[in-house]
């Protein structure tokens, strides 16, 4: 099924829920390809780039951000209803993002502590990925997403094929890139062995450990990694923090899957 | 490569080694050799022999690599770096062909004809000479040769560095090799550092090696240097850091498909794929189709893959090897057993890279020893049971 067959130009829409805009910026960052892209799709809704919006339905909707308010929970259904293909972009839309740390805390207490008029704040107790609310056609990971992968997803959509987005570990990319492993050669804790590839193993290439911004890979063995993090100097609190950053609920779920008897990642 | 009647030998000093790199470069060769980068001895293009890791050794263990100064100032006092020569000969990503669609709909295909560098590899360890021979067999030996590999390989000049200081994760002797370069090299160097100075005992292994020796300053080999060189390589045979059990590994692995040990190692294995990426014989690739936004240009690329990737065994409905157990077992069984069935030999040369560069420190020699112990402990009972039930012991069970 070629999305571009027929005479009509496919429409692209970009929506934002609770997020920092970094993933949408990645689209604007595709400078060299933007012209070609603009020639191939009609950008019907992309507030970051233009305030002119065309009504749906849209052939491809990219959704950034997580669901944190009752309004967003409704909106995401409207977006789904208007989109032939819905692709989430980034850790927020795909796993709840950094703001999902609230899932482990008391949001009412935050509200009372932080805001002078807490009653102005209308928020949900949790930050959840788009897939918790509606069906999603593809989830692109990363905080932020990788621009080559975004182009691959859009290009694949235009060609009517499956995007080539491998779900193996970051270590694959790290070795392909020829980086010296920071764990083995320097004793630096690294989440690469359990993290979804996609960034090209950016952090280890600059001498620091992967901090898991692409979330869990397709094959996670957290109980095998945690003793290594401990060995490399992380105590329990540091380990929990390490795993509870951009994709906390996703790593928690991966931890439960790899050892069902345990709760959470670092117990 | 011509085998010579009388072995041509010589002794080079450090200036001779400098000249060697200069001559190779002036011949238009890309000289690749060991050099220090990011706290490790990596393989990279050398612009001069001064970039060799003079004075650096390595301290190795399972899952651990540390660069340490070595007092004698040797250039080749290291082993098991994070890369191997396959990074050059069998690169991690390579375009195979591209296709273009003209406005009239006509599609043309273009085979990739990338410029092939003329490599000279300086400091190839004997285990890696064997690993190159293994990959030659795999990638060019069958009906479907990898032409890119073949081109790069044919043009490559191999200068070996024999081992006098094996690493703690080395086990080439028990893998059927040894620290001496026997065959497959153009020039073999043995580094000697003693009261008579820092020098390299050189042996030509081919016509190209002999011609190369002629062009660089050297002296004829004196007996003392030759004896010291040969004795220290011999002595290295007994200083292997590790060893595989001296049993028929092909049979052991073939008979261990249902071993409990696989569950034990699967608990520790991250399925991260590092072992296969660093292994100098692992050759697996996948293909990737790259299209551009216009849809009129498409390219096929080949990139390294690994049996630890779930996608690697993906058939309809999902991966055949979904558990960590089945993927680790695939890796080890392929290396030591089914490789014989496929390519007539072992897939492991005992370089120790998979041990050193496994973040979890999983040690192939330890796993094989445990499988052997389990096999010994259970084989009597097994055989009786198998005979009693008339069962086939080579059943592959997926857990
Ligand atoms: S540095 Fe991290 S990502 Fe790279 S190989 Fe080591 S553990 Fe894997
Ligand atoms: S299996 Fe391990 S020791 Fe054997 S050749 Fe491969 S990396 Fe080297
Ligand atoms: S061990 Fe795995 S990656 Fe290596 S050659 Fe065999 S199947 Fe391929
Ligand atoms: S054996 Fe080690 S390097 Fe290989 S996949 Fe398992 S954890 Fe990774």
C-alpha cells in the first residue's frame, strides 16, 4: 500500500501534548530534507512551524508529548479519529517522559507546595503514553528523537513500507561506531546493554554512559545489569535514579518482565 | 602468496619500523595498526610508526580492560582490543547497490563500486591471522562470495606481530592455534627488547613481504635475536591466561543443547550483542533498504547483525529464538560446533575478545567448562535414559 499512490498529496500533522517541543524541533532540524519533504507532503498542522492549520483528516499524524490533563486525554482521541496513521515521537509520547516521575509521587502534594493557587491547576495524577489511550501505529523513541530515524519513519510511510528501526541494544551501535566501551575500559555505569538503539550510541562516543533516553530495548535483562551498576559504584538510590529518568515506567515494566516476581526495577 | 624455500629473515630496529610505515604509505597503502585512543589500544589508520602504542600494555579480565604502562617500551605488548581486522575487511555498514527510477518509470540498478582501499595491516596477532582465514572461508569460500570483502582482502598486506606476552583472556593454544605466526602473513615480526636493544625479528612469508624487507633498512638476523625471539614466542604458549577443556568441543556442544547451564548463563547475559560484534570471525549481516523522500532513489545496504538481535531469527509471527537462553546457546554452539558442519572448522580462534568486552564478564571458556562438567555428570544417566526411551538426543528444545 503506497501512501503516495493516487494524485492527492498526503497530509502531515504534528501535535503536541505535555512535552518540551524538542522532538518537533527535530523535524525542523531536518534542514537538508525539509524542502524535499515539503514537496512530498502537505504540512497541514504544525504549530511550531506555522500558525496556518488545515482541518483533518490527516494521512500521518506525529504526536509529541504525554497525556497529563483531562483535556489531553480527550484530545488524543480526537487526534486519533482524524489520523489515518498515528506515530508517537519521543519518550513523552511513547513512555510518559520525565514527567511520568509524578506517577511515583503525590501530585496533590506537589500542587499544594509549588503553586500559590493550586485550584488553578487541573492535572491528572499520572503522565501516560499515548498508547495508554488510543491505538498507535508506530512509536518512535528517544529524548529527543533521532533525526535520521524520524526521516526514516516519514520516508517509510510515504513509500508504504515498514520503517527500519531496530530494537536491539545501544551496544550494537556502539560497537559498530568503533567506540571503546566505557563500562569495560573505564568502569563507567552504562545503560546501553538494556537500552533501545537509535541514537547511534552518542553518549559513549563522548566518554559517558548511556542514560537510557530511548527506553528499554526489545530484549532487556535488568536483573543482569543491576549488579554491574552496583559494581561500578552506583548504590541503590543512584541505580533507581539512573533508570528513573526519561522512561521510568517503561524500564519498570521491562524489569517486571525480566523477573516477574519483583516489583520495580531496582529492588 | 608464495611459500619460500629458505625463510628470509632480518632484524629491524625502530627506525626500520618507521621506514616500513613510510614505504607502505608511499605505495599508496592505508596502514592500519594499533594505537592508543580513549583508554584502549584500538586499530586505526597510522600516519607513522610513532603512533604505535609504545610503552603501553593491557590488564585484562572478564568484562574488564585497563591500559597500563609497560616498562620495556614495547609496541606490541597488548591483546584483545575492542576491534579486529574485520572492522576493515568486513565493515559494519556497506552499500551494495542502488536503484533509480526515471520520470518515465524506467528503473536502473547500479552495483556499488566503492574505491577499495589498499590496506596494510600492521601488528596482526596470530589468532587474528587465523580469524582472517576463517572469514575468508566464510565470505569468499562458498557459492555466494561477498565481493566487497574479496576485493579488500585481496589487496591487503598482512604484517603479523607474534605474541610474547599473552593477555589474561587469551586462549589461542587450546583453540587450536598458538602465539606464533605460521601461515597467512606477508611479514611476521617478533618484538625483542633486552640489553641489546629494542628490535624486531622479521620473517618474510610471501614474495610481497620479501620485496618489502628489501626496501627498508634492516640488518641480517643475528642468532641471538632469532633465538630470543623464537624462545619467547615458544614460552608464550605456556602462559595463556585461559583455556578451553581439551575435549571434542564439537560433540560436547552438540550434545548439550538441553543443558541446565544455558539457564544459568541466560540469567547473566544481557543479550547486548557485544560478544558477536567484537568477535573476529562473526560475520552475520542484515540488509537494509534506504529510500529517499522522493521515492525515486533506493539503496541496499548491508550492516552487521548478531544472533543476539531478536530480529535476527524473526520469521512470521516473531523471533524463533526469543529467550536469552536460546540466543546465547546459538552463539556458543555456532562458534564451537555447528561452524564445523558449515565451514569445516571451529569458529573460535581463542582471541579472548568476547570475554574482555562482555560488560557482564561472561567467559566462553568458563561456560564451556561448566557445560563439560554437566555433560560428564549427566552423560551416563542420559545415555541410559536415551536408550531406554529410544529418544533422539539432538532434539532442539526451545525454552
Ligand atoms: S559503552 Fe555502553 S553502550 Fe557502549 S558497548 Fe559499553 S555498555 Fe554498551
Ligand atoms: S569466540 Fe571469543 S575468543 Fe573465540 S574468536 Fe570469537 S571473540 Fe575470540
Ligand atoms: S555466533 Fe551469531 S553472530 Fe556470530 S557468526 Fe554465528 S550466528 Fe552469526
Ligand atoms: S555474552 Fe556478554 S557480550 Fe555477549 S550478549 Fe551476553 S552479556 Fe552481551
